[in-house]
C-alpha cells in the first residue's frame, strides 16, 4: 500500500468485496473516485473508510447464525 492509498486489490480486500464489485461501484454517486498514477487507480483509505461507515457490509449467504 502506498501511504494513505490502496490499489484495487487492496481496496477490495479492505472493504471485503470482490475486485469487480469495486469497479462496479465506481459508477455510483457516493463511491470515492480513485486518483490515477499512470493507468493505475488508487483509492484514498480515509475515503473508503467513510464510504464503508455509510454502507455497512451485507451478510454473506454462508454467514447466517
């Protein structure tokens, strides 16, 4: 991880979602926009954390009590 920023793989793991889901979320109005270093998108960790706080993780099908 770059200081304060995450790659797509790191951001997806941080949010506990698939990488493709991360890319799909980019089109939603409140999902943080990445910055680009060359062709590589990087997401600010603080922005991802703020987004996750507003959108709690859904339960996965296999995690039912």
